[in-house]
C-alpha cells in the first residue's frame, strides 16, 4: 500500500490535462437547450447510467471515464445510484422491448429538469442491431434526447468532451 | 429411462471434421442416452441449440480429447428434453423454445426465459412467478433490472433470513437483441460485426470463434502472421479484463486504492491496443480469413513496454492484496462453488478453474497459436471469491509470458487470405475468452450466406452457479460474489 503512495509522489499524476468540450456536442446541447428552457443546475451534474440493451462495450468505456486518467469527477460530473438524484440519464444500447418499461420507469423517476444523452451508435441509431424485432428503436423514438454521442463504443475522451458540453451550456444559461 | 451412453463409445473411430467436431445424426434413444451421459458425468454438455427442424447438442470429453455435435430431427419441433435428465440444459432449452418454438418434452420448468411477454405480436401480461421460498422470518429483496452501478441489466430476487441469503433466483433476458435472427441470411461480413457485439467485453474472442467456425466450414486458411496476431489481441483482451475484475472485486470490499491502480493498468492496456490495432477494444479486428489490422514494429515495442509495466503492477497488486487481512476476510470462504456443481455444469473460465476444473480451451482443445505456446492452465481449489481473484492473477502472469512468445515469433507476411469459392458447409469452434470458453457454430446456405449462427457464452453455465455460490452468504457479500463471477448479460441474453 505504501508503494502506491510513493508512486503517486515520485511518478506524478496519471491524470491527463482537462480537455475542452466537444464542438459538435456543444452545438447540439445549445440547440437542445434553446428548444427546452431549463433551470440552472450549476457546474455540476449527477448522471444515472442506464443500459437499455447494450453489448456492454459502452459500459466499459463509461467505466473508463472514472479512472484516474480521465477522472470525470474533477469536472463536477458524478455517477449516482438512483435516478432520483440524477440530472442526466446516460442511456446505451438499442432499446430492447424487454428493457423498454424499465427505461421509462427510470426516466420517470428522475426529477425535472433532466437531460437525456444517447451514448453509442446503438442508442443513436440501433447500430448493428437495427431491424431486429427484439429492438424497439433508437432512443429518440422513446425519450426526448438532448445529446447524441456516436461511436462503437465512443472512447472515454469523447464521452468526457460531450458531457463537458452539457456543463458549459448549462452554466451559460444560468 | 435409457442408460447413460458415453460419448467416446458413440464416436468410436469416426473421423472429426476440420474443426475437430465429429458430427453425429442420432435418434431419440441415443439423444436421451447422451443426455443421461451428461448427468452421469461421462462427458460435458457444451451447447444446445435449434437449427431448422433439428436440435443440436455439442458434447465433449476433455480427458479423451473427443468432441461431437449430435443432431436430432425433431417431430414438428418436439424432442425429449435434455434438462429433464441434466439440469444445466434448462435455461438453454427454455431460451430455444422462446426463440424458435421447439418443444422440449418433459422440460422441468415451463416458464419462459428470454421471452418477457413484450415482443410485438407476442405480448403476454402473465406475471413471471419466482420460485417459492417460505418460512418464518423470510423476506424478499428484488434487485434490478436497473442496478445501482454501471452494469448490465438483470433481475435478482433474493430471499433472505435476516442478513443471510437463503435463495437467489436470477431472471435474465432484458438485453435480448435478437442477434441470431439478425445473422440468419446475413453475409459473412455483416455477421462478423454482429458477433463482435454479442458481448462487447469479449469481442476479440467472439470474433475469433466465429472466424474459426467460418474458416472450418469453407476450408479457409488464415496466414500464420494473422493467427499469431489473433493470439496477441486475445491475450491483450484477457489482461485488460482480468486486471479490471481484480480491481472491481477489491472495490466492492472498499479497497479503492487497488481498484484505482487496476483501472490505471487497464487503461494502459486499452490505450496500447488502440495504438497498435486502431480500436481500444479491438472490435472488428479479427475477421474470417485473418485479421483486419497489422502490427507495426513500433506496435511490438509498445506491447513489450505494456508487458513490463503490467508485470510490475501484477507483482505490486499481489503484494498489497496479501498484506490486507481485512480484504481477505471478505474474499476467503465467501461465495464457495462446489466441485460437484462445477463438474455438472462444466463451468469454464475462472469459475471452473478456481474450483479445480482444469479446463481451458487453449489447452484442452488447443488451437493455433496456443498449440505451440509454453503456458500452464492455472488451477486453484478454494472455489471462493479469493480463488477466483487469484486464478485471474495467475492467468495474468501466463498471458504476459504468452505475449512475449507471440511477439517473438511474428515474421513478416500476409495478414489475411482471400475467401475460397466453396459456398456451403458447417463449422464450429471453441475459443477461450477471458471469462471462459465461447462456442460458435455456423451453417452456410447454398448461396454463400449464413443460414444459422449460434454462439454460446461461458456465462450460460456460470450464472446458475452464482445462485448456488451466494446461498448462505450475507446480502452484503453478493456484490463481491457477483464481481468474482462477472458473467455477461448480453452474451447470455443473445
């Protein structure tokens, strides 16, 4: 255990320099906000992740944004256990019929104002699962989506930049 | 009831196909006797699936190196249930019945499995009845499908007496995406992309199993360099997940420093994979006929660097784990799986190997490049969370050794071969993913497209053992048990 502390002292921090928000995501988030006025939440957002049918690839990269390299909490972004505490619902997967109700219930359990982010190609357009009778459709067919983050899966840096765009727009509105 | 029939007796002198599987057309009596043989421990059940008018069963006897796929013509979908004689087939049969309408006669549990009564045209409002658990002071804790953490969805129904779990019943199928339906009639290229997303964490292993099955069916030979590169990618995938699992287990025992260190090492592995093969998870990099990305001399250097850093982390994590009795207090004797259950379910991966089952597809049914690598199948006998964690640590050491060997053998050459003109055929393959063996079977139609693809995740035979492992443990130890299994939901739900 001591070695971990010594490493931290002598090797320096592993965390990368903070990236700026993604330009496309910023534009998208600004547009979404223009359409639907929202109360200021400050420079901090609580995120509830929902796997609505993912292959688990997106979850791996969502996990990665919390590792010491990307360390998403330093930006005020925090993953929470309950939708009751959430400002953002981060949804992955082509929504399956078997997950549809659980997704809607989780969405309805989140207090307003709430943002919905469709993360990964599957949530955006069903990806390779498009056309399957077991799949309802892209997330936007089921919930109002504020931000789309494409990728299969989107790498952690892209996820961080997209979520930063949400914070930027949110703070500017206040 | 017919007597148990050992697979080796039935196979006799029959020659195996290029994929190593003997193909047997069997009648109802032989089918039943083979199922009885599974129950008697004469051979292992590897997979069970419906294909048109027939039912297929993959069976193996690792000790004698025999593998076969038995095929039974059903009577309008009716056939004798395997689960009636051999319970590990239960969820497989319930799933195939839900998806293809086959009727396993004598199925001990008639409840649906993947079908939740939500599919359009097949809506059914009937409640799913969980198994009863009655007694004074018992209470139920329903968990999921949406869990507190960032994990896949599934439902766990705990029945507890105070803090002690007396029964866990799983209900899965929430992420059923209809992958088999999507692959029926697909081109090889389309199906390869879908297969690589059946369970994203094992994308390399799935793509490899599919590629080998396709190659066996069509007589397609990947170049030697591609075979070595597949091994490199598969071991990188294993390293990333094993170290991540070790960290996640420790995190659930509140030792976040180990977790942080493990996630850093995992990030290192993914960044190197990205730099070498152009994708952090290496999706779509193993393709039928070879690989889709070559490894540069610079890339070889990067992987050698990763191996050196990984060795350092590996030694340090072991030292720290060993120095924390309060952590081991949570892992040792927690979530024990018995050798009998592991044998019965033929549980693969660290779940089997932590309970003494020395099965590893890379060794038991060795395929290139593993047939010429120097490595050991690491086995422990505790059967608890500690053993499953340490088997992963042991395997990390072996994977690092393998990577060095693989890199040393890379010679310049082609990385993919053109598809042969053969249109139709069948093939199957078994590949060792990080969590256990993935089985893939393909059948081509005359037009060169895929008629049927079936993939069986290791989780099918691990999920039921998690239910057994948790029994008698306290509720608070469930996350530890669950992480130590780390079963795939998506890979299971299909």
